[in-house]
C-alpha cells in the first residue's frame, strides 16, 4: 500500500495526453485504416508546406497529386483533381466535439459520402448527425413520383455535399441529372429546383433549413 500511493501521486502529476483537437492534429494522427492513400510522410509534408505558405502538394500512395487547399483549427480540405476530402470538427452542446469526414468523388459526376468519428477516431453512426434529403426534395412541388422517374429514369442518386466552415452550413446537391443526355436534361431541368438543400449544424446534428439563398450549382473544388 505504501508503494501504491506514491505511484498514484506520480501518475497524477503527468496526466495522459489530451485527444487531438485541431484538424492539423487529427490529420496527422489519422489511423492508417482511414488515411488509406496518404502515408504518414504525405500528411506531415502537406502540413509543413501549408504552414510555410507554399503550395502544399504531394504524391499519394497511388502516385496522384494531392493538394492541401485549406486548413484552420476546425476545417481541412484535401483535393485530388476534382475530388476532395474534408475534415470538419463540429462543436457539440456538451462541450465535446465530433469529427465529420466528407468524401467527394467525381468520375466525372460528383457524389459524396459521410463518416463521423469521435476525436479519438472511434466511428459513430452517421444517421445520428444528419438525414440527407431524398431526390424527391429536389423536384418542384406537384410533380408525382412517376413523372419524376420519367424525367430522370435512373435507379441511382448522386448527391454532392459542400460544407461552408464560415457559417457551419452544408449544401446538398442532386447531381444525377448530369448523367442524362443533353436532350433529356433539357426536359428534366424545368421540373427541378434551382437551389440545394441546406443544413445547419445546431451543436447536435445537421438540421435542414427551410429557406435557402443559394441558387448556383456546385462547382467541384480544384487546387
């Protein structure tokens, strides 16, 4: 017992390291199972180049050029051609934080997917934090499902998400019509809304906003 007490006192003087709390730290500590195409050296070089004010670019494991295009304490974006990966730190109501990853792949039409994690990189259920809009939300009112399918006769939905770190808003765009022929696209476009669906982070989840001031189609990020 006499030996245990001094040991506990010594441990208390050297607390365990706090989890990474900035996107720079999170990117550097990203597990290999998530980083995949970026080596540890890739990530270190990108961070160092960006902080030095030079063009931050490296060749990843697939020999493709990756650019670190923006890095703040709460937001980081990597681009590869027209595709991108975003790391977002979102504040929670209980003063904790959650990580949101948005992967956008463009081949050539862009499609996005989400992953959510704790700051210790433990995976969370994405449904807890956002309910993406279905394609019906992108058609104007009064157009029934049969007519929607006739206008866009494709059995898949390509949705692109773009995050604005300045106002914590997330825009969702319906990109499936871009696969249509020019003739079919001309028929479909008048039935589609010209605004994305907008979500706002409320310190618990992304909630859909009733009104949107955005009227422009998404432009895939480029280095």
